[in-house]
C-alpha cells in the first residue's frame, strides 16, 4: 500500500473522529428552543439563549430540548353545570408556552404530559367558574347579559396561576371556542329565546302606544284650538250679520213703516200656519188683520163676526 493512500485514510479517520467528537461534545439551541442539560439524570444547567454549547459526551451528560413557541390545544368536551342548574358543553382552548424549562422537565417530562395536565386544570377551572354564572351569561339575545369575556378572563387567571406554579407553564389565553347544549336543554333555550323576543316586542309595542297617545293628545289639543278659533270666527261673523240685518231692518222701517209691519205680519202667519191647517181667525186682531189689509194700506174697520178661512 502506498504511503499516500495511508495518509489519506488517516486524514479521513481523523475528520470523522473530530465530527463524532463535536456531535458528542456539543449541541445547538435554536431561537425557538429551550434546553436543560442533565448529568447522570440530574439537571445541572438551564439554557434559554440560542447558540452552540458544549457538554460531556453521553451517557455522562445529555441535553433536553423544548419548544419555546406558543402552543394551542383544545380541551376535551365535558358537561358543566351553571348556577341556575343548566347543563352546557363547553369547548375550551388554551394558548400556552414553557416559561421554566427546569420545573417543566421535573414535573412533566414532556409535552404530552403537559397537555394532559393542562386539560385537567382547564376542566376544573371551567366547572368552578361556570357554577358562578347563569345560563343567560353564556347565551342570550340581550348583549348586555352575555359575560363571555369576563368568564374567559377568570379562566385564564386561574389556569395560568396554577400551571405556572406547578408545571412552569405560562398560559397566555383560555377561551371558549364553542358552546354546545345537551338535548334536554335545547327546548329550554328556544323557550327562553322566544320569551326574550316577546319581551322586546312588548317593549316596542308599549313605546309605540305611548307615542300614539302623545300624538293623539297633541292632535286633540290642536283640534280644540282650531275649533275654538273657528267658533269664535263664526260667532263674530254671525254677530256682524245680525248687526247688518238689524241695520237693514231699521233702515227698511224708516223708509216704509206700513210695508215693514205688513211683512212682519206675513212672517208671523207663516210660522203659525202650515199646509192642511185649519184656523179660526179674528181678522181684526194682529197679525191676522194682514189677511184683510191691502198692500200699503190699513186694515179696514168692521163690526161683523170673525172670518173663518183656511190658510193656504
């Protein structure tokens, strides 16, 4: 074998040895990772900054890498009882990330256990919080009654406090993604919705009735004013007409008193008699003397018995 071949093989072996040594003695932590270095199973270092790090070869030391990014999981659906004794099925999600990798490793060991523990924490907090709220705080046609944001905030506070203290997990958000109802509660929900809609309709009807009463009251007041003004104007017109008629009568009397007296007697006769009316008259007594009085003259004097005539 040539010397050149031997040197080449030795060089390749040395390179491989160096690579193996680097792999066994070093590890890399990425930007989205956390690491815990254990020596013979005991944690000795926590690494939160990215970069290249060295350690003793396995099995003396080993590096446990954890994902530091935000993770989201949805808890298993389960029934919960509200304060007014209504069963609901809440689908809850949680957004979490590892804050203390050492405590996380010691208490949970891995992400699968973390999901199971978080599911238990979320379920327990959900049952506790929902027992303090009525069903209409979860679902209602009246937006002011719904308190989903308040419930989610309280869930986040409880789960985050417990998870951080026990598992080194920071829970950023616990939210309600869906609300389900058992079949026994479906009828109750629809009945409640109908009752709320009927209440809203009754409110609008009462408001409309009040506005209608106000409109009628204003209309009656305006009509009363208009009628009073019309009656006043009519009274003024009648008074003027009566004054004018009196003036004309007085003027006619001044011009021809005999004609005036004759016409007034005829008017009186029209009021007294009617068709098919039989009268026994004394033609000497006014106004019946007009029946014998010539136009423009005086009633003739007579001593005879009263005439018996029929009115036309």
